[in-house]
C-alpha cells in the first residue's frame, strides 16, 4: 500500500487511532498522556502512533526530554476531497427524492415518471 489516501484510510480504520487523533486535535501530547485513556501497554500505543506517523497524520516534536506528538491534518484534507465526489452524488439523489415527495404530496400521480 503506497498511495497516501490508502495509508490514511488504513490508519483511520482503527478506533484507538481515531481516538488518539481526537485527543491530538486538542493540542500536543506526550505518549504517556495519549496512553492514559486506554487499557493497553505503552508499546501498543507506540505501535498505533507509528501507523499514524507513517500516514502523515501525526508528527513528533522535540523539547529536551519531552517528545510531544501533534496532529498533522493535511492527509484528512485529501480524504475530504475524495469524499466530495460522493457527497455531490448523494446531494443530487436527495434533491430528486425531495422533488418526488413534493410532487406526491401535491397529488401528482405521475411523480417521478420522467
């Protein structure tokens, strides 16, 4: 899996990784802080962070002994752009459904036969 969209989607497939990103959306955090809400070992949390870093969603900073992680939202923009195609499709379908339902409510027996 080499394309960035696939890496991002694979990283987001895990609920723990999504929770880590939600925490990082609030600001930088250490591995200890990120591990607090989970009943898992530090190495397990570190593995999740490595997946997120590989996908470009998390970056590691450096401040003396402290190595905070921070969210990098750019890969999420690529997902949003990819989803936009489908959003347009669903909006068009909902618009047609709304038109059909309005015609039915108006008593048009030929609603939707065009």
